[in-house]
């Protein structure tokens, strides 16, 4: 798919500098940004297992906190920040 967008010259300049910092041209840099954004799960998608488990059991606040930490760690292992 191909799209055309209009951005300010200032925004273009900033993005070109950031792209250069990653050794990319502007087109590649912006495409990668959009691809990473599209791949991110929404908070509601990430929270579904937590919500389901807390509704099905009488989980303590400590256990809920641990479950949240474990879920976030799993998501981060699957999609490290550098590849987002």
C-alpha cells in the first residue's frame, strides 16, 4: 500500500535527522514507525487475560500486581522496545 501525507517542513526536517541517526532514509524510517505502531497491541488486548483471571478467581491485590508484572514482562520479551 502506498499513501501520501503532508507534514510541515519543520517536522520533515526533524524526521530526516532522526532517520539519518538510524542510518535510514526518511521513507524507510517513517514506514518502520508505522509498521511498529500497527503491530502494537492495545491496552485492552494486553489486559484481557488479567481481566478474565481476576473475574474468575478471588485474587489478592498482591497476586494481581504480580500477574500484571508478569504479563508486561512477557509482552516486552515478545516485542522488545527496539523492534517496536
